[in-house]
C-alpha cells in the first residue's frame, strides 16, 4: 500500500500518536444505590422483553403444522 506523501492538513492529528499526557483524569464517581437499581431495572426490563418476544414468536416460526391446524375460509372452497 502506498503512503501519502502530502502533509497532513491538521498537525495535531499527525502528532496525536506521540502525545502522552502526564495529567491523570479525576476518578469516576461511584453510582449511587438509586442509579444502580435503575440500571438493573432497565436491564431486567430489556431482558424480559427479549425473552417475551422469543416466547411469543416461536409458535409463529415453527414449521410443524399439521393440515388439521390450518384454517380455511369458505371463500376458498367455492
């Protein structure tokens, strides 16, 4: 692969790989009990929704349908 010979239009992009900061970021604040409970409740809700959609969707995806289970309308028999 050929490397580009023209200069980079933004010098800070070229130097970004070499730059290392000696300033450490402040520590992340710990979530409170309410935040933790809210996140857990959202997670449980999402998982319950996925499981529910899977349970309701499996009968529609099953290929094991006998001819007696199929409903016919009166218009199709005439």
